[in-house]
């Protein structure tokens, strides 16, 4: 079981005994109901951690969109030898020319590792190394990957066809470095929040307000996710570089963005609040699952009594000799967590419709008229739509609905997002169908078509519509889903919530990888249409399966100390009547709330 190392302590918002004690500025029940809540002051190190995240995400997303073109397309005829096509043509940048099936397999396996391995590295940070050490190791791995990638842009290697080895090494080393980084940065950021209990203060204007830990968290996470999405735009610079200069510059820019990371971490080291490793309950979760399946089998899954099979009292009563390091309540905590995160099972289809099955959207972009625009730059409309629409929802739609007394609960919002992502998938399918009809190469229009102009007379900017719909759907799906999970799963199981969320995102990439043989011409229309149909069906199933949560959340929201609206960027909740538990996580594991967006 997780433990609290000597000298370490729990955060107040997860320790009800601290909140129940008297302290200076403690709000009364009346003040909790009536006073406005404001964020506390953010420490300078919090902003610097956000900069660290920006550098890492910018260097990552400067590389990730380029993989498909580099692997799929050959060096353009008449180009400059560095991968850039001749100016004034509709050709796409390329390098290895290994085709669509290989390109899809590489892009999907790259992302699969980046989302599957954080479960391992999150456990390592909690149990063995601490977060900061693992982040530093991840930065070192990142550096090796970026140096190898710059080497893969060398003209001599591209011409000789020997760039494969350094490039594929760099891609998979980069995915490991990203996986080391991903589960540790946002918890480290939340560890720095010094506003830990609600406190009544008086502003300069004389207004009395509550300085609130969750409002402080919302403020810092706004900065965090803003910089993540700005970092995601670095793909614009690298896409134009591949198109007009060559791969060497496209890979050099991410390396330059990476360079401040070691210096920033060196500066931050002695200024951070760092929790020592305190053990992780993730191993015990897997042991509980193992005993449940060993004793009950797959047929017992989902039936009454399945989880009881792993309770020490049940094991002792059966006369079995299984070694257990947990109590009965821990097994109940695991059960409640899996029930709270059942909504995550619907995430893979949303993510597939959001971005297209595998690399299908990238392949579609290669058969549309670009007129000088890099084909892989259009995907940035996903991030742009998130940045543009988040304030509209948070300060426009949701407050308006509350003023009108319209209860637009989290399940209703998720249903809206799932429906939108299915509409986006259908839009991809319609656009691809027209591209096949208009392409000089017909249903093989994305396979390095050399006939006529090589592309369909359809502007690539039409792809901005499904990309934007997919981005907006994330705002409706991700935030309320994580709010439901964190407000209902026991507070000692937040690492498991994050692991299950990452696992479901990895499933989307695993599906894309498994479908590599059909994510190619002439099947692209159905690569979009099939998931769109499935998404529409699953949207209906989702709503009727989970709509009871909206009624429960509405009742809970009327409690005096419940103010989480499950919107915007708030993804941290304290202990409430739904997530109480007698088991406590190690202090290092308390802030393992993450992944408002898969872009993190």
C-alpha cells in the first residue's frame, strides 16, 4: 500500500480533518454560500513549469505531424534534395517513400507508445524515482531523439536512402521521452499550489471574497492548457519549413525549442515543492484484478460479487492463502473507480472521429489543392478551435444556461460532444468521397498521384471544418468526463483514473495501428465513414447508459460546499460524499489529475 514518507504531508483539500479545524480566515457556512470565490496568487515557479511544458509540447508537436509525409512520400522530383518540393507545384514534401501502410503503422505505433507507457512511468515516479527525477531523465531522452532526427534530415542520407535508421530510432526514442514527461508535469505543477484551504480575504476595493484552492487550480490550469495548445501550433512552423526549405530545418526548430528545458529544470530544482516517492497502489490494483479473474473468470466480470473475490475477508473465509497487502475497503475503492471511469470506454471512437482513423486525414490532405499551403498544417485548426471556443462556452453558453435555469449536465454535454465528433467524421467521409471523384487518379488519389496536377481541384481548407468540429467536441467531452471521474472515484485512486484515461487513448491508436492495411487507397472514404456510423450508434448508447448521472450531479450541486461545474479547465475536486475513502494515497500521488486534453 502507498505510504506517507517521514517529513511529507497530505494536501489540505484532501484531508477533511484539516478543513474541519479552525484556522485564520476560515469561512462560515453562510460565507461559503454567499461570497464570491477567487483564485490565490500563483507562485513564479508555477509559471516556469508551464513554460517547461510549452517547450516540451512545442518540440513534440513540431515533429509529430511530419512523420506521415516523411515516411509515406518519396523525395519530390525536381526538389532541392532536402525533401522540399519544387516551388509552384502541388507536390508534397517527402523522404523515405515507404507508402501509406508503413506510414500509418509508424505514426500510430509512435502515438501508442506515447500514451501506453505513461502508466509505467507514472508508477515509477510514485514508487521509485519521484516526479522531478523522471522528468529530467525524460528531457535527456528527448535530447537524444532530437539530435538523431536532425541527422535524418541530412541531404546525403536522404539521397542515399540511408536516413531510415536515425529517423526511426529518433521517432521511437522521442515517444519514450514523451511518455516519461506526460504523467509527471501537471501533478508537479499542482504540487506547487500554496493555496490549500478556503480563506476569507478582503480585496483592495473592500469586497470580501473566498480565496479558493479549486479556483487557484483552475487559474494555473488555464495557463497550462493555453501553453499546451500554443505549443501545438509549432507544427505550423515545421510544416512550412519542410515545404519550402527541407527536413533539416523542420527538425532543427524542435531541437532549438527543446534546448531551454535543461536550463529551466536546473533553475527550478531547489525552488520546487517536491514529494519523495511514497509507493504506488497501481501494482495492488493489478493484483486485485488478477485475483478476481483467477477466482471468478471472465464470466463473472460485471456481475454481483466479482470484486468481493479479492477482499482479504472473503479470501480468508474461503480458506485460500493468497498474499494480500490491502484491506476490504481498498477493493471497494478499485470497484468504484472502474465504475466511475466507465465513460472512458467511449473515448476511443470520439478520438478516432476527431482525428480520422489512423493517418487517414493526413492521406486525404495530400490529394487536395494546397496552392502553397503545407498539407499537414491544416490539422492545427483542431487546437485553434479549442482556443477560440473555450471562452465562448465558459463565459457565454454555460452561464447563459444557468441564468435560464436550464440544467445542461455533464452527461448531456458529453453526448453533445460525441454527436459532434460523429458529424465531423461524416464530414471527412463526404470530403474524401468528392476528392476521389475529382482526383486525376480516382480512388488512388493519395498514393503519390502523378497525373495532371496530381491533386483534386478541391481546396485543402475544406478540411478545417471537420478538424474544428473535432476540436470543439473535445471541450464538450473531456472536461465533464474527467470531472465525473474525479468527483466519484475515491481520492486515493486518481492515479488509476489517469492510467485508465491514457489507456483508452492508447486503444484508439492501437485500433489505428491494427487497421494499417486498410488505411490506404481505395478505402479512405470508409475509413472515415465507418467510425462516423459507429460513433452515432455509440452516442445513443452512451446517453441512455449514463443519463442517471446528470440527475445525481444536479442533486449534489445543491450541497453547500459543492461548486465544481465540470466545465472550463477545472479538473481537481476535493473529497466529497461520493469519493470518500478510508485509504489515503501517498502525498506524491494526490495531484494525479491530468489529461483535460489528449494534447497534453
